[in-house]
């Protein structure tokens, strides 16, 4: 019986395993080093914040794997030998495969900062990081101040986590405004304000120079390129992640920043595939990045590859881009493409609306010549993914989107509160006189 071996029990590897099992009787083994069982990485923060126990982050009961004949091996793969189709594990044992799926995810970036390996200095990615944080920062008596380095989604999550335990946080962000490589100006500024309102000491345009040790090898302060010294006992390194592929360096598998794959998620070596955070497309798909370190694309890649492995060769086709996150208590959603000032395309134009008091805003992106709707970012408003996905496929105009915005409204309260204001602002800015309309969103999917 063909043996499929998967390295990594994250969302990508586990999705592949589940879908291979749905479609075949193949022997499946998952080897993974971090935990025995799959868990939701995105929920790690809620464990520290006391909303759930770690066990609650595991979507499947422990019996699930045996029942579905998915063998689990806890171990670290140190070497892939593709000539004889064998994996070498750290303990020295070997595992043979017929087809191999690499789904080893990411690791936090370290940029060679002096002191980056001191005690009290850590990332936030693996379960072990959570345990370390619990030990290093149980409360504000043990941790008098934490310094977070790197202003992305994980950095702000870590800040929120620490703030819930009343630990003072200084947040060093290289950019002039939070996440402004991704967010348009108005949104980025809204988040700057929101961070400061949460009593997080946000330092923009500030870089870490060095982490200073005390006599026991613990971090006791950081210095910045602004000439400051900030005392702290915990340093969170959250300056992005990169593919966790160091163990493949001598393998003969083509590597770039990640494991290079084609549209079918195949590597240069027959019968070896890569999916999830560690996979790097030879050529980016549309405006997407060649490496997509997000949860749902890992799941999609796993599901797609399972089809190929089961004899129905299928290309990875992720559809329209979307994503969601949370900046403290402000929910963020993005559908289609809304680029920041830095990345803005020459054909792109934005309509930005912000509520006068609340932390609520939207940015709609459209083609300045044809007025084709290109994407939307929402902050503090929840919108319906399926509606925007449809409008992007149908290549609707921005006027149409504004006219029927109410259909995309997830929360009926939103219409009463914001929709009129958004449309008034849009009409004023673009000289239109669009009146709001509404189809029943339930019926939208049956109309042509
Ligand atoms: C704190 C945090 C919050 C996040 N929030 C969001 C969010 O809100 N939305 C979103 O879309 N994404 C979010 N992400 C990103 C998302 O979690 C990842 O994109 C996703 O988990 C990647 O899944 P994966 O299966 O590719 O890899 P992983 O989940 O990293 O799993 C890979 C596994 O392989 C193991 N492994 C690695 N190398 C080896 C080896 N040599 N031998 C054996 N095992 C190995 C690793 O230990 C790991 O357990 C978040 C990430 C973090 C850290």
C-alpha cells in the first residue's frame, strides 16, 4: 500500500491527511515535533489570556487519528534522503515514504541582534513560546516591562496578551506608522491611535540595537537607534516569520526563501510536495505573495494536494484574496486588493471613510479609469465574505458596491449606523447621487 508521509501537523499537513483519507485507503503518517496533536495556532493568544485551555485549541479528539488510520509520530526530521525515499529523525530512526509532503510551517525571524538569544527573549509562534511566555511574564510583578520588536499581526497580538495581565509594554516599530507596508494611511493611523489608547508605549520609526544582559544572562534592557535604553525583563521578537526549512539545506530539494513549488505544489524532486507557510510558488499567483503565511491558504493547499495525491491532479487555485485579523478589539477584514501607499498600483484609486468618533473605517479600492471594484478593507465592521467574493468575480463597479453595500453588511445594525454616512461621503467625494439599495442577501446567490 502506498505510504504518504507528511512532515508537520499544522493546518496544512493535517488538511492534506484528512482529505487523503477521505479519498483513499493509503497509509498515512504525520511526523511532527512541536506537539503530539494538531492545534489551532491562531488561538494561542486566548490560552494566555485565560479564555480557553490549551486542550480547547485542538479541533479533533485524540481518538480521531487512530479511528481515521492516520499514524502520528512525534519527532524531528533532520534529513530527507530522496534517493532511497527515507527520512532520518533526530533520535536516529528512519521512516520510508512513497510520497512526501513537507508542511513544516514558519519560524520567527531573528536578525542577528546582539542579545537575541538571552533568557527572557522569545518569539510567539510555537506552543513552547507560549509556555515560555507564561514562565517569563506570568504577571506584572515578575515582568515589570516587556519590549516587543516588530509591528505586524503577531506583535500586536503579543502586546494585547501582555496588556491583559497589566504588564507595561513598549512596542518598537521600524515603520513611520503601524503596518503601513500593508495598510493604507488612514487605517494605519487609526491603529496607531488605538494602540496608544490601550496604554501601549508605541515607538514608531524606532529600531532595536541591542538587548543587554544582567549578571545571570537574562535580558534587563534594550537600546534603540534613538539612543534610548528601556529597562525590561521580557523581549518579544515579532519581526515576521520565515519558512522553517533549514533541515532541507542538503536535501537536493530546490529552496528559495521556502520550498519551491509549482502550481501543483510539486517540488523539483518527484513524489515530494510542499504546502502551507513553508511553500514558495515559483511565480506568485496574481497579486498574491509567493509565500502565503496564513491559515486558510494552508488548509486550501492541503485540500488541493490531497486531490493530486489521490490521482486527480489539481492546481492550487486560491481564488480572490481575503484575510481577517484583530488589532486589539478592532476587527479587520480585507477582500480583494487594497494596497498601501507604498504598494499602490498606478491604476488604483481609493475611497476612505472613517467614523468621526468610533474606531470604524473602510477603504474601497477601484480602477480609476474603469471604476471596477478591486477590493475593500473594513475596520470595526463585519462584512460578508461571500458577497464581496461574488462582486469581485462579477467585476462589479465601485458604484454598484456602494449602492448595495447593505447586502454585504454582516450585522444589520451596521446599516442603520454607518451606511448612510458612507454613501453620503462617497457621493460628496465623487459627485455621484447613488441611493442605497438592497437585495435580500439570501436570494443573491440564486439570482443570475
Ligand atoms: C500567534 C499567531 C497568530 C496567528 N494568527 C493568524 C490569524 O489570525 N489568521 C491567519 O490566517 N493566520 C494566523 N497565523 C498564521 C497561521 O497560524 C499559519 O499560517 C499556519 O499555522 C501555518 O500552518 P502550517 O501548517 O503551514 O504550519 P505550522 O502550523 O507551523 O505547522 C508546522 C509544524 O511542523 C513542525 N515541524 C517543522 N519542522 C519540522 C521537522 N523538521 N520535523 C518535524 N516537524 C517539524 C513544526 O514544529 C510545526 O508544528 C498566526 C500565527 C501565529 C504564530
